[in-house]
């Protein structure tokens, strides 16, 4: 039976948990934005929520399987999560604030994992 690569043996639970929470928060935020009084004003938020959820899903898959390309995808994930945080933090809606918090936590977990 093949042994796991050193990269796949790293403790990845914290980053995978943060990515999962970020995915859920972004999906919830995008959906809730559609129900706001002026959803047209929320289009940039919705687009970033969707992009962020998608890159987090991909990043989680790469990390979980110990892909040699995980670090590359992780860098893109960090950038998009930060942009999503910055956008959501501008809105006072609870769902946007919760999403901003999840994105910030994800950025921190990804940076920690990246530096490990």
C-alpha cells in the first residue's frame, strides 16, 4: 500500500474547516443578497460570494487529497477570500457581516496552513 506524501500527512483539519465555513457563509450570503430591497446594488457582493465559494471548494479538494498544486490554488483562494471579505464588510446586512467574518477566518487559516 502506498504511503501518504508528506504534504498530505500535514494537519489540514483547521484549514478544511475554515474553507467549509467560508463556503457555507458565501452561499448563504449570495442567496440572502437576492432577497434584499435592491438586489441590483448587491451584484458585486453576489458575484464575489459565488467566486469565493467555488475557489474554496476547489482549494479544499486539492488540500484534502494532498495535491502538488494545492499551494498554487491556495494563493488564488487567499486573494478571492480577501476581496470577498472587503466587499461584504461594506454592507451592514447580518448575512454580509457573517460572510465577511468567515472569509477573514478563512484567510487566516489559509495563511497559517501556507506557512506551515
